[in-house]
């Protein structure tokens, strides 16, 4: 399996992953979440060619690719969205939740 470069952007409310997937169709994408590990796997398949063609140069990658991204625990895992653009860029949006700040707790008596 081969991994490719990707970008991660973050704000106070979300994390956005941009993953360029050249020559990939939506059906070959497999996106899974196991605990806080986001895994994206896809396959690039070379089109069928005539039997009498002999390769003169082969540099394109035609196998399975895999990207694993460790997510923070402070996200809404059930609200993660994945979209594939017409330019074959996979956009994964991960909503974050804010941790409480400066909350004053009342102390109760146990008597």
C-alpha cells in the first residue's frame, strides 16, 4: 500500500482534510473510523488495454493507497462528512466541540 500527501486545516469549530485522489472514482473509496483513527483506502485500476501493447514507460501507480489520520478526541465523530469534488479532491470535514472554559461549580453539602 502507498500513502500520498494530504493537507489538514483547523479552526475553532472544525478540522478539514484535503486529499487529492487522481484517477479515482467514488465507488473505490473506503473510509472508516476506528476509535479516533480515520482511515481512507482506495484503489487505482489501470483500464483494460489491448493484449498486443507493450509498455514503453510505466510510472503511474496502479494499486491500493491508504491514508491514516489520527483525530483528536474533541470532535463529533458521528458528524464527520466526506465529499469528493469533480476534480477528485476528497474533502473530509470533522466538526469539533469546544471544551468548557471558566465554569464555576457549586459545592453542595453532603450532611
